[in-house]
C-alpha cells in the first residue's frame, strides 16, 4: 500500500509491477490461507499509524512531495530521493526536547523517527529489533545541524550501522512528547499531518491483520493464529444469517429461501 509498498515488502506479500500484474489476486489468495495477528497502532495527535511517525527532515521531504502527486506516480520512490537531495542543503537541526515515558532529554536534532516497524525504505532497515506487537516504539533521534550531518546519517543508514553512531540516540517507549524551538513538520506512514509540538502514544495490539504464513517471525513477539479459510468464512456468514433471519420477518427472506 502506498508509493513504496513497504508494508507488503516487509510482510513478504506480492507487489504489483508492470511485469507482475496478478499480484493483487495472488495476495488475496495468500491472505485467505494466512495467519491472524494483532499489532500495535501508533497515535500521533489525532492521526494513527502502523509503521512510523517522522519529525523533521523526512517529514519535510514528504511535505515537499505531497503537492506533486502526478510526478510521484510517474517516478515512484525516486521522487523522494530528488526532494531529499534538494532539501538536504537547506535543512538545519532544531533544538528539541524529547520526553519518553516521563524522562526528558534535549538534542539538536535533524530528524526523529518513532518506529513501530523494522523497514524505513525498500532497503533501509531502520529498526531491526522492532516488533509490531510488543507495545513499544523504537525511537531514533538523528543529531546534527548541517548537510554534512545529513549525508553522514544517510550513509550509515544505508550501511545498516546507524544505531552504533554516537550521533544517533536510540530509545524505547510507549508515550512520547516532542517539543522543538523551531517548528518541525510531522509525517505518519508517508503522509504529512501536522507540526511540533507533538504527542505520540502506542495502542497495544489494537488492530487485527492477516499476514502470509511465511511472514518473518522476527516482526512479532507473539505467535499468530490461522486466519479463517474461505470455507470457514462462508460458514460463519450462514450461521449469522440464520441467527438474524427470524428478526427480519418475511422482508428479510432470500428469494431462493436459503443462503
């Protein structure tokens, strides 16, 4: 779902492309035989997300790209790369106070990512230890102030060793509040929503989803359950119809007399 289909990539779902036009049909078949999981949902202000909430540099890129939807449809993820390259020369870090579960720390931050998922891009594993159902956010605070710092962070993120950088603070928490000296934009799951100050909370295991049976176990802390098969789903529908039919009277009868 979305320009990059990161959710599908992360779960191992088929992804549509000009050479794989049956991906949606194949995905539907997979989900019928998949596993049911309950995952956490993030709430940022009045908005909800399942992957991440970004503050600062990445949110500014999203904000720049949003008005150019036709270009985004044509170029896909390349649109974000071009916008990011242009924005890197103008972005400056902001003094930020980040409160995680009641504990406050201060930084000069270029970007803050509050993540519920492991992937941050098609080949960027921002939070390799993150679980979708553990009731915790993985929080990454990228310190810095200039374009040099941005490219330094990007290089380490591509290499996968960003978490070991002394300029990246890694935290975990359930309740986060961010206030900045200069207002910073905010995005959730790739959509611009607001600006700082911002309050973010985790809603533990509040959403039921169906995933492929081969979805990586590393994404979850709890085992899944088999999803209802197509036959089971039809049987449940019939039982529900028999339950409500007497209440409907003659007006609710099927023309064929049975479902």
